[in-house]
């Protein structure tokens, strides 16, 4: 079983109960080790992953200084976001399995 699954920003929004404000808050409140100005940086040019703990990982760059940056959002700890993340996980796995079967 995969340990990390690429997901979309729409998936992130769904995990947060279609609360785009919360999803954007997480993206726009990142810590940069180079800038060191608290959680005031935005991550840009990022890829999004859901891991097997049902947490979201963003890999990208600081919007201010372009330093490599990551953001880890613990969505697997909250019962509601965990349930939504699990639905995304299961849906993506099922779609991948169907795609593999179709290619055979």
C-alpha cells in the first residue's frame, strides 16, 4: 500500500469540510527557516500529498525568499477531517485500482 498519495487543492478543501478559508489559512501560514518571521509566509509552487496517517503534506517554496519549504498539516488527528481524509484516500486508491484493471 502506498504511504503518500498526491491530492489536489479541491481534495484539501473537502478534507476541511469544503471550508476554503481553513485550507487557505494553512497554506498562507507557513514557517520559513530562512526568513524566520514566524508563520507568516506563503508556500508557493507546491505539490500536495496525503500520507497514510491521513495528514496533509505540502512541498514547495517560500513565497518571499524561494527557499525550499514544507508544510505538515495534522488532519488525521481530528475525527471530522480524518473521516474526510480517509474518504479521499479510499477514493484515490479505488480509482488507481480501476485504472490498473482497465489498462490490463
